[in-house]
């Protein structure tokens, strides 16, 4: 893994800004007041597209994961057909224009990715480490500068002028922290000592902010990702040796000293202990409310309105499933109902074909992600695999199947995961040139 090259680092920044840069975009747009509404977000995307340009753009294009690409195109095709021919909900000119713009942005990003060299794999992770660190610093600055922020609240950049206590989106900062942890951990293998220190610092800050964001889905994803990493990177012999070594006299003594140090620290810094207990209490209370609401056992004091919304949506879906199941063959139409569960909404809105293409596409991406974790031969695709988990669980907990945030990630996965690197798909001009020189092109 290399640290810097002007061309590939620049392109990596462009790729990052579009599908992982929400933490930076939100900070500049909301906390610092840049752009207003969606103008700044749109400008940021086009900055990303511009950074992805190179002399080879539109001259060389690279292989995709074709099976996943086909399924993505089927779902996109169904969505567009329904958008124009089976759309009884979204008829407002502004909303229609916004959706067309979203499809255009996804298409531009995907096309740009096709022309980005495979060499990007050696330069992307250092960019992730640096930019997630900057995103974390922006979040910390936002919390410090907000006079209404109280330790124990969910860490996020609030919407508006940055002086309210609520209204932010902690999910993007939880994902930023998740990405910072795994990218920095993988980059610890570099030989540069200063870079190792920087990566270790980013891991610590990201872990703290991941907890402070209190996003249950991302926290669950983090524990699953850690479990998968241990599973794919440990053998039975390794575990046996670890347990044997851990219970050696020396390690027991070191562990006892460490525990004593932690206890002493918290005894002399009660305020820090109070903050940690506050976050633990808030998180456990929120989890309890969500479980009680999902089980139908919550009262007014223990009601979780986010979970209640999903429960209500599932009840609505069940009513359709039992009363008019035939309507799910073709679906109810473009963006018919906001389920807040993309995988379920793909069936409700687009019927069997939509559900099949969207669901199978994500299963194949998950399969390729797990294979990348298992092979451990490419840190870039390993990182993408672990990061995708945050979106895979999101398919059951938030968003819509047409959301651009999902499809920017899908575009990256289609382009890079499960693809043999350094195998170019030549353009017609390259084939002609190769034929004239009596050299067989590599397809």
C-alpha cells in the first residue's frame, strides 16, 4: 500500500467525496453555512467528479463485476419505467426534477468509476484515513462550538446554524468513524512510524465518536465486522495459543496492573466516569425502548418513535400481503410507500422483479465482500467489504431502495469488488490497434 501519488490520490479524494464524504459536506453546509439547501452538496459531488478526471478518461475503461452490474441495471430499469409509467405519488415538478437529478448523478459517478484505473487500490486507504480524521475533527469542533450540546447526546453536526441541540444526522458520522477505524487499522501495516502513530490516533478518536454517535445499526455492524475479522484472520491454533499465552503469569500481572490503572483513573476522574455511564445509560435505554416498541409492549414513557414507525410500516405491508397479495406481483408503483426498510420497499413498490433484482444484487455484493475479507490479498477490497456491511444492515433499518446514498456505494462495489485487477477491457480503438499489430487483445 503506497501513501501518495498526485493522480491516484486526487482521484481517490474524488471517489471519497461522493460516496463517503457526507460527514465533510454536512459540516461545511450546516455548521459553517456554505451553499444552503442542496446547492453545496451538488457542488461537492461535481468537485468529486472533476477530481476523478485524468488523461485516460474516456480512453480506457475497466472491467466491472458483470453479474452484479446486470442485476443493478435490471432494478434501475424497472425503477425508471415505474417512474414514468407507474407513478401516482410523485408528480410534483420539483420532486420529479430532484429524482431525475439523482439518477443523473448516479449515472455520472458510475461512468466516471469505469474510467478510473485499477491502480487506485494502492492509494485509496491513506485518503480514507486522512479524510475520516478531518471529518472527526469537524464533528468535535461542531460539538465544542455548540453551546446547547450536552455530553450524553448523540454526536452529530446539527442542521441549520449549528446552535440548536437536535436535528442532525448521526448516521453519517457513525459511518465516518467506522471507516476511520478499519482503514486506519489496515494501514498500521505501513513501515512509516509517523503514519502508524497517526493511524493509531485516528482509531482512538473514531472509536470514541462511534460510541458517542449512538447509532445502534452501526454499532451492531462494528461488532459483526470485528467478529468477521477475527474469524477470517485466526485459526484454532492461533486461538489456543492466545488463550495459553494470555493466562501466563507475566500477562496476568500486566493485565492486573492495567485494570488497577483504569480503576485508579476513574476514581480520580469521576467526571469522565459519569460521562461514560451517561452514554451507557442512554444507549441501553434507547435499545430497551426499541425492543419494547417492536414487541408491542411499550407504553408512553418507553415508546421509541423510530421503531414505532417501522412497526407501523410492517403492519401496513402485512395488510397488503394478506388482503391483496396479487398487487405485489407488479408492486404498488414508484416510491409508493416510505417503508424505511429498503429491502421490503423494493417488493412493495416494484414487485417480484424489483425485489429479486435488488435483493439478489445485495446478496452478491455481500458474498464478494465476504470473499474479499477471507482472501486478505487486497486491503482496498477488504476495506470496501467491511464498509459495505454498514449499508447491508441498513437495508433492513433505514432509507429507500432508490436513495442515491445507497447507489453511490453500489456503484463502487460493482466497479471494484470481485473484479480481477489489471485486466483491461479495451475500447474499439485499442482492439483495432492490437489487431493491426498482430497482438491478440485481452478481454
